[in-house]
C-alpha cells in the first residue's frame, strides 16, 4: 500500500481502513474493565471530525449490553462486534472541534470507562504553529492517474473534493485508467503479494486534501468483486503494510501545493 501524507489522521474512506490495524496509541480505562482505544491517531491529535475507535469489553459484560457514547450521545450502531476478541470497533463521526468525551458502558454502570479526545479541523494545523503565508493553491493543476486534475479549491486552505480513480496494469506492462469498475479489463495482469495472495493488478487511487496539502493513497483493490475498503472489509490484496512518501506541498520549492506528490515509478505496492 502506498501513502503520501505528512500527517495521517483518521479520515473518510481510506484512512479508517489503514488505522484499523495500526498500533494502539491512546487508551481510556474504566473501573469495570472496559478499555477505549483510538486506533487512527492519538486521542489529543484527532482531526477531520472522526476517529476509528476500539472498545475492549470485559468478560463479565454480555457483548449485546455494551454501549458506546460520544458526548453522551449513543453511537453504538457505528460499531461492529467481534465476540471472540470481545471488542467493538467503529468509526465515530461528528466530533466537535476541541474537546470530546467517548464513553463505554453496560446498562446502569455508566460511565464504566471514558476517554477525552481533542479534534482539530482537517485543514490544520495540529501542532506545527501558524501556517505559512502566502500559499498558492494548485488543486486545479494536480494531475490524477487518468490525466485529469483534482479540481478547484473551495477555501483559503486549498481544500478540494476527494477523488477516487482506478488504474490497472496491462499485459503491455503499463498502467491504464480503469473507468468501468464493474468489469475487469481483458488485458489486466495478476500479481502475487508477499502474503501469497494472487489478485488482479488493479489499484484504487485516492487523492484529497489535508492541512493544505494533497494526499494520495494507493492500494490493491478489485472493485468488481470486493466491497469498498473499510476497517471491517480490507481488500484481499492488502498485505497489511504501508509505504510512506513524504513531501507534499513542497514539490520543487515552498509556499505552493505542486502538481504531483512523490513518484510511483518502479514502486511495487504488493510489497
């Protein structure tokens, strides 16, 4: 999996999937054995209004009785239970800017555990101080795999709509846009990952903005047979590894976004 971001915080679509297997960074412990963990970042560095959360449920509490609350609002329906691991995992959305409280409880034992979470705007900054000014937005010139552009920016933070495209590796050896995501192209090749899984060489490429920069996420994913990537349904071709390419927002210099981020030349995302 290829990722180009200066800061990886929980976000829509792709970010939640990556975070689901990340090392736990923050915990909230309770008197009755509940434990709350932010999987997508640290509790004091959440951004974008959402966070991937895991709740460990004590063995003396029936899984069906476990509840999760955000600022006293029941958000249990956003979680999926793993009875064997005795955990609830879900993407909690709608966080307020600033302080928030996530609670885990069972019935009248409330709160059994709680965790304070600080949420920042997706436009940043989180901890780096004031953003550099002036800064030139270039999302309308940022090149996507099919040769089109990311699109216009909407505010002074260079924010643009998220764009998802698919490309595939052809038998000719080059990558080609895959505009029809319902049927595999006849000339697509397969690839075997380090995990020993063989899948069509189809890449989901996502581009969006965070903290004024343009991020890219690329991962093997077959949209013709697989559900959209999520924490509970990662693509079969993902080998649970990440490759980071830093440098967004400083291509060829400073004070502007640039028209691309890093390079995919010679990159084998199966490894």
